[in-house]
C-alpha cells in the first residue's frame, strides 16, 4: 500500500473514531488477510505473526470458521430458550479445569468477565478491598479499570485498591534471591492486607494474571503465590486468576495457574476463547458462583449464544486435535533456546523469560545495572515490522519485547523469528555504537 | 421434544450454569433453528417469533451470514492495525444520525456501551449524579447496574442515583392530562436535580431509553422530554439515549430519539446492531467524545474487529434494501389497529401502546381502575407459547405484553398473531368467569 492511502486511513480514523485510538508501529500496518501464523497487507506482503494470541488456533482456522458459519446459518439466539450447545461447551470447558471448578458464566469480553468476578468476590467476602499489581491491566469497564495500574482511571484508583509490586526475579527487590525474595514480595501483600485493616476496609480479593503477562512475564519466585494467596484467604478474600492472556494452552499447559501451588477461587477467560469471536467466561467454585447467582440478576444478551458457544467448542476441538498445548510447550522450548542464544550474542538482552509460546525479552542499555532500554525496544519492534515480523512491547518500563504467536507456530517460524531478531539486534546495536 | 429431555437439559443447566439463569415460559422452549420470523423446536414445530429484536433483519438472514462468513474466512483481528471495514461501517452508521453526532466507539455489548457513556458524561460534566427512571434496566456491568431499577444491585443503588417516575399517560400522575401531565413528570426531574444540589452532588446526566421500553412503552406526554432534558442540561448534565432496544428501525424510524424534541449528547447502541453477533457502539458529539478519548485510555480487543463490522454493515444493507424501517412503520400500524380491535372486544386490555414493531398491551383486571393483571399476562404469554407464538412481558407491574417481532414481520404474520391473541383472550377470560 502506498503512503497516501495510509494517510487517508489515518485521517478517516481520526474523523470517525476520534483521537486516542491506539495503533501499532510508527508506520502502521494495513492488514487485509490472515492464515495460520501469517498476516498479509494490501500489497500482498506477508508478516509472521508473533503477537496475536486471540487467533490462538491460527488466523481464520477453517474448522472454526465452518463451525461458526454452520451455527450462524442455523440459529443464533439468547439463552432464555433451552439449547444444547451452551451445555456441551460448558461441560467441555469445565472438564479442562481442576475438579473444584464446577460452574461457568458466559459473557462477551474479558472486561465483562473480570467485572463479574469482582462482584463475586465482593459478595462472597462482604468486602470491598482488592489487591492487584503495580503494572497491570485487567479490562475497560468502570469497575475493572480501577485495577488497571498502567492506564490510570480518570477519577483515580480510589480507596479500595492496593497495588503491590509484581514478583520480579530479574530486577529483584533488594537484590534478594530464592525464598528470601519470595518472602520480600509476600511481605508487600501483607502490607496491603494490613493497610486495608487499618483503613477499616474488608478485603474482597486479589486479582492477578497468574503469569503476570502485562508486568513482563517474570520468573515468579518459588513459593510467592502460595504464600500471598494464603494471606489473602486468611483475610477473607478470594483469589481471582485472570487467564485472559495466560489461558487456552498459551503457556504450554491449558491454564496458567495450574501447578503454581495456589488454586484460584474464580478464573476469568477471554481473548483466545472464540479465536476472535467475542466470547468470555467466568469459571468458579460452586459455592462462590451460586452465592453470586442467587443474590443478583445477571443476564448477558449475547453471552453463551449458540454461535459463540459453537466457536468456543471448535477452538477446544482444534487445540485438542492439533495438539496445540504440546506444540506450545515444544516449539516454545525451541524458541526459548533461540532467544537464550541471542542473549549470549547480544549485550542488550538482559533477560529472556516466558513459558510455552509467550516470551518477554528484557532489553537493557547496561546489563550489569539492568537499565531498561525502552527506546531500543521501540526501534526493534518497528524494524522487525519493516522486515515482516509482528511483535509488541510490555513491562513496567516498556522495554520488554512481547512475543506471543498463534499456537500452531512451527520450528521453521521460530528459525525465521530468531534469524531476523539476530540480524536486527546486530544492526541496531552497531548503529548505536559511537 | 419429550418432557424427559427438557428435564435433562434443565438439570444440566443447573449443574453447569448454576441457579438464577432466566428461562422463558413455564414450559421452556428448546429452539434449534431459526429463519425469518420463525423459530423451530427439536420436534420441528414452528413458532412465530413476536419477541426477538436482536435478529432484527430476521433469523439467520443469509446476506448477514454470508458477510460474516466471508470476513471470518479472510481476517479477524483487533483495531490496532489499519482496516477499512471499521471505517466504512463507522461512516455508514454515523450517516443514519443527525449531523451533530460525529464520532463512534465500538464495543461488544450494550452494557459496555452504557458503561462508556456514563464515563463520558462524568468526565464532561465533572459530576457523578445520574437520573434514570424507576422501572428500567440498562445493562449488567457494576457501574451500569446502579441505574437498573428493576434489578437492584446487591450493594444498593448508592448516593449518585436518583430515580424519577417514568412518564406514563395511561396511569397518569395525579390523573393529569396534556401539558399539566408533562409538567408534573418534569417536576419530578426538577426534584431529582434539586436533591442532587442539596446533597452537593454535581449532575452528570440522565440516562433513558427514548421509548421507555422496559417501563412499558408509554405514550410520552408531549413536551416532557424537551423540558426534562433542558433541566438536565441547565444543571450541567448530558442526555444519554439508550437506543439498545429502540434503535435500528424498531419504532418505524431509524432511531427512537428522532423527532422527540430533544437531541441526545450521547447515544448507545447494541442488541440488533449485528443481528446477534456481539457488537455495540457509542455515538456522540465530537466535543464530548474527544474529551473522553483524550483523557482516558479505552481499548476493546474485540470491539470494531473486521467480522463485527462486516456484520454491522450487512445489517444496515438489509435494513435499507428490504425497506425494513418502512415495513416496521406500515406493518406496525396494521398490528396496532389489530390490537386496538382486540381492545374493543376484550375488557382485560386496558391500553395498547407502541410505535413501529414494538407494542405494549396493558392487561388489567378492572378497566375503570386500570388494575394491573400480571397473572393474566403470565397465563397469556404461556398459552400463546403453547399455541406457537413467542412473546414476553414488561412494565413496572409485569402486566404488559411485550410484542417485538423481527422487522420483516408481514401482515400475514400479524393476522396470525391477532387471531391467536383473540382466541386466547376469549378462552382465558371465559375460564376466569365465575
């Protein structure tokens, strides 16, 4: 596409959608087609998608499109009539969880799911206080935006929120290690709990992404989650795990919270759930869930409709048939090794983190001091886009490459990613040398 | 379908989805297919749909399904890449509005749209107070549920909400009429505005459905809206029109607020927007909209994606090509006359109201005293379901038949509806006689 077209589109966006609509890249891409791990622009140029988790099974997966189409041709209505698809999907979905999760509620967006989860915790606990981290985002409703530390709500976070430092093993608190580090971060949670007590605010719960994705995908100090959640529970609060980013096989296991030593009371689901179709969910313990259901009316017109549930079922089918969780683990390990190799070649890579097919590459201007290099990250992301690879940035310091491709990512795709990253890092660091 | 299957489905619902999931009818229907104005159950029995506004163009309209399928096969991604479909749709949608509406934001549900609209009004006004009616519902997020008087939020409505009586010309306040009646209802809005002033709470706005759909589709006393909104504006608040039910041709004009003497500052859209695909929107004056956009980050992962916008565009196409707004007006008049004829034959019909293809039939046990007859309404809705016609109930007293068929409803469909209503009313009133 030529520059004038980009300018025309930008002008139309500004006029119709107003200011403040985020676009990726200094030179935005105009994507018109997607297939598997590839995206194509108007000029027919293809881009390796190393960013998008929503199309978790690959862009425009024919099996999902067919399921969606078949159901859209047959029936699409709300859930106040009986329908089997919602039940089949609920059963299949719950079967992927620990047995303690017995119920599910369907909505349309991760924001709606978190909005419901907050109310579940408030109703169950009788409290109003929530703990989240100091570098996170959980969604865009009025209530949920209060816990989204990286995009402060216009009217402030309010008295019911305490933000704790996310558990970082790289730029570790007080340069601690091991159990001492975990305990130091746990003590921040203890401080938050105490602060609520002093303020006379009862704790409702702690809402976290179990892999701290927005924070920068840290290696979580061993024992942190178990101890932190114990404190939350002792104070009467619930543990809400926001699996909107971590879920559906992303980390090489179905759910991010599995095997972390702390089972959530409530889990929220979104983004990859319908491979792009707007569906989200809240999965919870029966007692917590039923307390909510019995004490408030919640109905979502589009939530759990036959088309959304058909899309959700198809996504589970494809994940299973194509062994995408195992692929996320295996190809993920391969990418991880490639990134570690890059770290050995490039001083500006301070740390490589991640699990499954979700990576954070922490860029620094000084490896010793671990000084974040957000400008380098921006340059790198933009240069990679020019070379045909799409990725993003995350982290408290905006210096962490966010690499999160669709789950059918192959070793060949990984080779291309690593080779182009290597080349670009060499170019950029050469250009930076005096 | 046989009874045991219904019981099995109900048991599975209870187990998987928990308690408190609303179902229509004493004997719920198990719908498996839809086409035009018809729904079909597992036994192949067909039902005339006189309830569903979401599939506004008719169930499973092939043009909409094709547009959805074509785009789902091609690309479905978020709006941080450039894409023309969102711009084409935004342009087409805004062209259906008064010129004062220049911008649109896309989300997934009417609840999300109203949640954004409330924040727009709070940011623009610097206030926190909202006025709504005493028999309404605007959505399910934590913030929006505070203005949903018919489903009280578990923690109360809070100090920032004032509920005013909806403007009813049938059970009129103090038995007034004409301008005096309008002024009496306006005085309730004035009381709410004053009450906020006394409490030191600045007004943010008034959120209403312009046809007061949940309240029971009243004939709005002439001058009420104009005067009420003037008071709101004088106090610094905005007028938010919730067009989730009234919009997209339902009332025989494209938007419910048109020609009412008060132009909203913000309009919210939902339900019929994508004919079942989860898409919603907020349309507003540029100054109000841009103030929101410039002062807070709002991003909705699924909102405005190419598939949602393709569905939205297809709905606008079908409404235009099939003259559905004109049909809503013309067939609507025909249905209205039929209902008026029923009123002349059946004492239990106290009032017939509505515009376009949205009707409220107010059932009473005493026509003189206008005593609401909710039990009769329930019997009637259930009996009509057994006879193959689906409708619902609304209103402050739960006694108003809610008749709101897909927009391609024909005079033949109307004849069937009226004939079966006539028959059922005769049976039920005969059965009630001593």
